[in-house]
C-alpha cells in the first residue's frame, strides 16, 4: 500500500516539475505591465478628466488572460472602448502588446492613489504545460486640487459645442401653432451625469412645455463625449409674438485653464403676418388711451396665466389650457377649421374626445362631420360651425 502512495506522489512531482521550472525561467523583460498618466495639468481639479493608458508587453505565449482592476477609490471612471491587442517587434523580438485606455474623474481633493492593476496570465510552458502567472503595475499617486468657486454648475471640459435648432421658422408660425426647440450640448472630457441639468427656458409672452431630456455618451481616443438633448415646445400668446430669453452655459476650459461662457441668443417666436391678417383692426385715435389700458391689463393677465399654467401638474395644466382655449389639440382644431382641413379637424377632435368628456351636442356634431367625411356622398362640412359647437360641448 505504501509503495502505491509513494508512486502516486512521484507522479505528481514529475507533473509539477515543468511548471516550477517554467515559472522560474521567466526573465525580466519577458512580461511587463505599466500604467501611464497622459500629460496634463500638474495638479488637476476635482471633476477634471485624467487620461491613463495601461500597457502590457509580453514575449511569452499567452493562453488566457484576465485583468483585475483596483477599486479606484476617490475616482469615477470610464473605459474608452475595448482592450486592444497587437503583434509588434520590440528589440527584435516578436511580442504581444496589450492596451487599455481609461478616463478617470477625481471625486475629491487631496492625495489620491491609482492602485495596482493585476494581469492574471496563463502561459504556455515547456511540454505544452499551462503556467499561471500574475503581473502587476506600479501604483500611481495623483494630487488633486479643489475646483474654483463658481456661480452655478462646475463643468470642466476640453471642448464644448452647442447647437440650437427649431422644428420650423419660429417667427413664421400659423395661428394656433407651436414650435419645437432643441438644444444639443456636446462636451468632450466628461461623463453624461456630470453635465448641467436642463435649464428653464422663459418668455413672458409664450407658454413653454419642457420635454424630458436625453443623455448619451460617445467614446473617443481623446476621452468620452457627453451629449445632452434639451427640448421645449413654445406657443406664442396674445399678442401673437414673444421673445424667448437667452440661455447661458458657463464652463471651465481645461485646455486654456480659464472659465468661459456660451450664450444662446434670444429668439422671437411669432405668428407670421399672413396669419395675423384676421386679427381685429386697430382702434381709432379717440380710443387710444382706453386701448393702452386694456392692453396693459391683457398683458398682465397673460403673464399671470403663463405662471399659473407652468406651476401646475401636467393634468391640471391641460385642464387650464383647455378652459382658456389654448390646449394644443384645440389649437390644432382651430387651425384645421381655418384651412378647411376636414380630416385634420376630425383627428384633433378625436384626440380631445380621448381625454375629455363631450356633451350630446358635441357628439352629434362629430357624427355629422363623420357623415360628411365617410358617408357614401362626401360633402364639404362647415368646419367653423363644427369647431364652435364641439368646443362648446367640452365638459369641465
């Protein structure tokens, strides 16, 4: 029995001998792993991007590999794409080169440490035996400064681009129409969650409906590119013209090491002249003073209504707009009636019926309109009359 045990132990020792020998045969320079911080400011600010490259050079055949990343305490981070492997020659020897690029964002000031990365390798040893071997990079220390005091959002980026687009000409709207505004913010050197929140767009003469913002990120060799889309629907009120106030974005240019500002210019939003032709003519000179007084009261009332509407929850806001005749579907119905667009009027009315109760008179008017549209002998309906009856039958 003892001879069998000794024979088994001898077999194990023989099997392990090549592995020990191969691990001892690894020479300096056969395997290397280096973490390199790319050139930048001597002391970066909190939140400022720090680019690092992890590079491994391997002269020995690799069967399997696994990168073990440190916790990176004090940093948020992003990996810039997938790991890159290539075959090269170094000092005349064929080698495998591994590269990983990362963007680190310091979360606090002081002395921070980028811990050691460990590459766990399975190497091909003598007699086709697999050998496990770990190689680690040296830790790197980094001094981080607190960011300067700023009024508002701290935004350290290498480059900032802002575009301002409108769905159609904002100063050539039809009566009852709105316009969609979209601002695109593109920042190099920051993650999407560090972009400023969507600003509040204001105008004393318009109702503004903000849409949910969208954020995404593109990865580039220079760092992450954070993109935000901010959208609003703007509808001018009475008088049918309004000025949307400018929007400013302050940021810290990490290349020029200075604060900078981007300003989005104010924009006039108005009903075009052709659509304004149906408005009542101006009053005579003898009633100018009364007109000024009523105009001032109207402007104050409009401003108050705008503040009232914007301060309400969405459901309550829709109810207020409908009572004022300013709901988007009501405006679409008015626009379709003005243009003799029976199908458009029917669609707008159907949308209103989905969200609001309609009295018997309105339902009868709807049936009559559908008879005109879908009956055996389609005829042109009186859309102005239909609009008057239908909107008057909307329940509170």
